[in-house]
């Protein structure tokens, strides 16, 4: 078991290495002078030269890469071109709204989607099942920003139940926080409900065809117990995997949602950085998002140990 | 295998014709049929845009700014006085080009790399690390970064959307090849002296086709979505070009005045993605219902 | 006579409840307390469906449309789901074929048994645990306290099936349904499980409905036998009567198809021929790297030395994990031997690198176990057969002509070349696989459990076909099997393997009739029905078997 965990951790390191390499090469391999991209359109030749000097662009490319990585490892993500502040500070300042939104979204999605998936599988082929499948395919297909504007139209403009935009920290009181996070959460959670409900249904359907579910029924167990202790328990691995990956990739949804609802989080930071071509910020956000992905995947792998004795006692 | 007599099977029933098989897939039920019709309409809209669109989708017309829907402008006009309906009709063109283009490129590139990875073990180890690395970067961020750096054009958007999809295809093809390699019929081919390329093409490649068709459909839907997001965030094809994402981006400021500028293209976009996803499901169910369980998924 | 425990009358089960799509067509069954009724039939006979219908566990597409199933006088077909749930495990219980998949992989086995008590009794806490441990001892599990907390994958196949039996019998049900409970087990384990079922039946007075396809098992465990074919009862007899005087042609054919354990007449050895296959100290070691750079080695086959003359058959016999298939795969070079020599018709092939192996490929061909996976489903039969010859420069037209001849040789119409594998039955596919191998004109044919997946009657036909081909073409056959009966009927020589090592090697008549090692003796003694010569409808000469 320890061997398995150690292997997983060791395997995560080269993945992060490749991510860093991609992010580095992205700037270097894109057409045009990186200094010009970073400096923006209005830079003078002297400014360009200064940037080249500062970034070490006159050094050989591998030296540049290793210098850059060693700075990253010391927590130095560079400074924003736009604001001149250290990128790491900007990111830290924007974490709270994003983390709040991500957590509320995933928790709500799990609470709704897992029961939906179980019921759909249990009542396979019935109206309920088809309804869940319909919600699922809709959640996948309707883009987040379309849902967002429909939500705004209905809840903020027609019904006037909730404010359209903005963010209040949970430390300023649960009421204002909930009021403002509600619409973004509802918007984003639909996709995750779709994702989680579908994997729950699919794996439940598969597991319910397994011999041990038949054994459980042959033992005369109640249907509820057969479903929860024997079927759902065996679906834990795929469901946890999908939840984890969904959580790890939530940044994609956050970028759009924050942009629509004007939440001052990482997503907004990214969009603003892209529009202003604030390259150090873009780099840092991508690295951070990828790190989150890798770490969560690592946690999923470790969760397998708890969920599946076949891995625990391998 | 029943009973004692192991008699030869009788003559095979004649297989249904291709046309009737396609009909069976694309008109499998009411929902699938509607999806087929919807997609057909959107494709027709894209192809015949100049014939259908009542107005020029690009030329500015300050005199008709933000008009409500009327007989002349069925859906009203945008902030530059352009006919919303005409822009939505033209928007189908970019979306479909990006969707089909990304699906074709990603499947083809992924197929070649995945086949190689599945069969040449040494190549595989390094390649899969690279694939893992690429997959760790959230696809929208990667696409945004590529477009931001390379400048917005149809090509860079297409490339930016295709690159994050490739590793998924590589993984799919590789897993199909790896499991097919264990099949006794592949081992039989090895013992029959068949060369590696021959085994790849004859015995392994055909196994990848059904899941790739399905995966390609999902990539198409996802590419249309990502293109719209890029445009919406201002990191896509230049704002003058009528794409659904661009129209919606321009409509953000005027949402309280004319929500239609966002909701109409949003509706068409959703219908397009929904139809393609539904047809993907239909194709999957027709080709092999077990695919959903093997992780060939949206 | 007393009321039967299980009384099934005119049971009819149909697909989607459609009377024109009946899969069980009016079955009658009566089992009394303390008796074992064997339900025998080949695939598609409806034997498993009958048992599932009794438990109320039929898949939803299959519906009983007529008849009655009564358990101790209580009608089950019309019982409410709630009542059926109460009856399960308390009055009727079931064990299944594959104990690995029948147990929940993420739940401790002790808890899986305890769950039965939870559902049907008021026993709690330490009482419950005590009862479970008691039951586990009762089915002769060792070290029950440890096994209680084990997960299924940590146990052996035999232990898992004992857990299943403990779970089924913990509440002393009146009826035990056993659906091929030993089919997935090794022969020695099978013998122990059969003994256990007999023992518990006598002790608890349970009525047993035992489903099997194996006449050997029938002779070991049955009191009465019901023979089924395609959903219909062929005949019902006491086991002794059935084995001696079967009333129907179908039963006679079924019994005749069981290969005899008595080795067939040996064929004269050819003198001075170049051996078709000769291995010396063949060895296969699997090494897995450990975390800290060390190596863990598993010896899958060690020091296998054998010699096979043209026109003769050598059988490698062993239980799972014996290394018999490893040897076969090394010889075909599907895996790389670690050490030792393999000579095919005098040419050393163990050391030739994969890239230069092609010219030697045609001398050795292999037929696999699973007929549903050994042919590419997307390629016409003819194309599959000519793949080999065309690799070696034979023209398509010539190869196809030969393919047609070969199909006729293996008993299929030449027109089969244009069809796809799914249009054929399992036995037919195995014939096609043989034709594909023969198309290469090999010196050696390796058959890796080639008849194990087939019904006994089809198995008999394929064995006859191999024999016929051998005498016609003078080919050497290396026959890998777990089944001593099959080995006795097809082999001139037999090699017995256990955990990678050769235990015994010699002429089939010697090894199977006068085994020199304990292990071989154990194997033979474990072979179910070894006292019966089924094909001759009488016990083996000089032995009067104790039935049931």
C-alpha cells in the first residue's frame, strides 16, 4: 500500500515537469519576440532590451528554462506587467471567491447528483430514469454562460430574488455571501450534476449486473441495503474519480462564471490578464491550475486505497 | 451451441443496406430524430447563409441601433445596428468549421500517435508522460493562452482547440489497442507470421474506428462550445466576425435593454451542441452499447 | 412418501413473457428432504433459469408464464417480493459458479455472512459473530478469526466457495440450490467442495438442487437426475439407473461423449524420426521490479524437458497456476523463454530474436481456448485462414483454394470462407481455428485448452477431428488441458505439472493408470466419476462405486 502511494507521488513529479515545460515553451515557441509579447505593443527598443536582459532571453534556451523553474520552486512567479505587483500576491488575493464558488458548486452537485444517479439506475428505463438522462445531456450541452444569463434573466431580473453580480466574503456574514454566491453556484453546478449523475447511473447499472448483487438479493436483503451497501459501495471508485477530475478542472467553468457574475476571483484575473496580455499572470494561473489537477488526481489515487481493498492489500 | 448436433450454420441473412442502417441510427427514436433534423437545419443555415440571411451581418448601420424585434429585423438589432438574425445565421459557419475541423484533426493526430503508443512499448512510456502533462492543463486555459500568444485567427483558434483534445484521443486509441493486443486472434496473427504493420492495420486499427467516430462527435460538440467561450471572453476570432460567442460578448453590456442579443445565439448554440451530443449517443448505442462503460464518453 | 421440499410443475419461462419465445418449456421437478437432484444439460438447456426462477431472481426480460413452483407447499411464483425476500436464506439458498464474482469485493467475508443474520434474525453483536465463526468452522475453513476479516481476493477459490456455502447454510434452509458450484474450481478443490456439500446435506437434511453439465460430478453427488435439453425434460431417473440404462437417445449420446479416464491404446513410437518438438530445461521467470530497485521473481515454468515425435500427441496436464500454458506460449514464442532450448523439427527457436522468427513461425501453430475470441470478428473466415499462407508468399487464389479444402477437411462447407465468425457456433469456430492453423502445414500444433470451453458433445467431435487430422497428416500435437479425461483419450504421452515444475512425465497408460507420484494420484482420485465408464454404461471393471 505504501509502495502504491509512493509510486503515485513519484509519478506526479514528471507530469508537473512536463506541464512546466509546456508553459515555458508556449511563450518561446509562439510566433514573435517573447519580449515584445510581454512588453506590449508600445514598448521602445530600450525597454525590450531591458526585458530580454531581465528574463535572460539572451541566454541559451535550456538555461532559461532551468532558471525559470528554479525561481518557480522558490515561489517566485514573476511580476505582473500590468500592475507591477508580484503575481503570487495577485493570485492569493483572488483565491477566496474562486475557492468558495468551487466548493459550493461541487458540494451541491454531489448532494443532488448521486441520489439522482442511484434512483435512475434503480428505476432503469422508467420515466424518472429518462428525466435524469435528459437533465444530464442538457447540463452537458448548454454552455455555462448561456445558463448564466438565463438565470440572471429569471432570478435577478424577472423575480428580483437575488442580486445580479458581485461577491461578499463568507466572513462578512453567511446571508450576504449566500445571496451573491447562489446564482453563480446554481449556474455552474448544472454541469457537475450532469457529470456526476451520469457516472453514478452508468456504474450503478454495471454493478447491478454483477454476480455479488445477485448474491445479495439471494440472501434476502432489503432492496435499499442491496443498493447502498453492495451496489453503490462498489461504484465509489468511478464516482470519486469523476468528482475529483471535475473539481480539478473547475477552473474552466470558473473563468466563464466569474466573468459573467463579476466575481473578483482567479477566473476574472485570467481573463483580464489574457486581454491585457499579462503573460506572467497567464503562466502562473496555468501552472497553478495544473498543480491543482495533479494534486487532486494524487488524492484520488490515494482515496482508491481506502475505497478498494484489492489495492490496499495488493 | 445447443444440443448435440454441431451442424453448420445456415446461409447468413442478407445484411441491411447502408442507407437503412444510417436511418436506423439517426432516426432511432423521437429525440434522436429531432436532433438529426435540428442539426440538418443548422448545417443548411451555415451553407446557405448568404441566401437566407435578410441583411448584411457585418456592415455597421448606426441608424438602426438596438432595435426591438420587428418585421424587418425579426430578432431586433445589435449595438451597431446589425440585424441579429443575420448574424446568428452566419455564426453557424464558424462554429461548424471549428467543430468539424477540430474533430477531424484531433482524431487523426490522436489515432496515429495512439496506435504507435499502443504498439511500441518504449515510445509509449515517454509519450504517456507527455500526454499526462498536457491533460493536466485545463483545456480552456490552454486554448486561451495559445490564442492570446499567437493572435486571434480562425487557424489559431482551431489549433488552440484541437491541441487539448489530442491527448484524450491518444489515450482512447491506446487503451483500445492495448486491450485488443491481448485478444487471441491477435496472438494467432503473430503466430501466423504477420508483420507488425499488418497486424496494426488489419487487426487493431478496425477496433479503434467505432469509438473514434463516437469520440469525434463529442469533440465536435466540445470544440463548438470552447470556440464560443473563447469568443465570449474576447479571446477568440476577431469581434467583427459573426460567431455566436462574439455576438453574445457584444450583447453583455446591453443585456438589460435587449436580452435577445445574448439569448438567441445562446439558444442556437445550445441546440447545436445538444443535437451533436445526442447524435453521438445514438451512434454510440448503435455501434456498441458497452462503449459508455468503457469510458468512451463526453 | 412425505411432501417434497421443492415441487416444480410444468414451469414455463419465456422471453418478455411471449408464449412463442419459451426458453423453459414445461419442466417438472420434485426434491425431498436430504436428497440431491441433479439437473443436467448442455448450454441452453434452461437448467440455470429454473433455479433462478425458484429464487425469484430471473432477469427482468425473462418471465415465468405458466406452471407452479412450490416450496414446502407454499407457492413461489405468486408470492409477494416481500415474502420471497423472507424465504431467501431462511428456507431456500443458492450458491453460484464463480465464487470470486459472487462475493462483494469490497466487503469483509465475515460481514457478508453476518449480513444474512442481520436480515433474518435478531442476533446481534458477539452472538452474531460467534454464529458466523461457528459456521465458518463448519465448512472447514482454517483460521476462521483471520478469514472473517479477509476480503474475497485474499482467499483461494476453494475458500471463497466455502464462504458462499457457509453464507447459504447459516440459517439451515430446507433447499440449497447449487448452480455449477465447482465448475470454476480446480479438480482437487472440486472434490473437496462436493464432499462438503454431501456432508452438510446429510447433517442438515437439506434438499439439494444441483445444476451441472458434468456427468462425472453427477455420479458423485446425485440421488436423482433430471436430464434437460433445450428447456424440456428428457428423462428423470435414479442416478444409477440413468448411468446404466439411459432411456433416451439424448442421454445415451451425452454419456457416450464423456471421455473415458482409461487411457486409449498407445500408438507405436516411431523410431529414429527427428522430434517435432524437443525442449531442454525450458524456463520462464517473471520478474517485477520493486520500489527500491530490487526484483521479485516468479518462476512460471522451470526445467521443462520434453520430446514429441511426429504423428504423436503429448498432453501437459495441471491445475491453474501449474505453468502448463506458460510452456505452450513459450514454445509458440508468444512469450520469451527465460532460459533453455526449444527445438522444432531440429531447429533451435528459443534464441532467435523476434524479428528473425518469421520463417520459423509456420512450423508451430496454436489453437486457443476461447472460440469466441480467437477469430477476428471483423474478418471473413476465408481471409482469416489465408492470412498465414499469404504472409509466406502463397498467392491469394491458391491460398483461398486451400482454405476451402481445409474447411471441408474440418467438417464445414467450403462456402464458409465468405462468412463472418459470428455466424458460427463455438464448436464450428474451433474447427475454423484448426483449419487456420493447418493452412500453414505446421509440424507441430499446440492446442491450449482447445476443447475446454465447449459442451461435452461438441468437445467429443473436436477431439475426434484432431485425431483424424493427426493420422492423416502425421502432425505432432501438444495438448494443454486441465481435464484428465480429455488427456486420457487424446494423448500418447502425458506430462503432469504443478506450480511450474514437472511432476511426472511418461506414456499416458503409465502415468494415468499407475501414477508414481502422490500429486498425480491425488489428481486422478479427485477426477469426478472416475469409477464409471460412462460411454460403456457401466462402472469401471472390478469397482462397484458408491453413488450419491
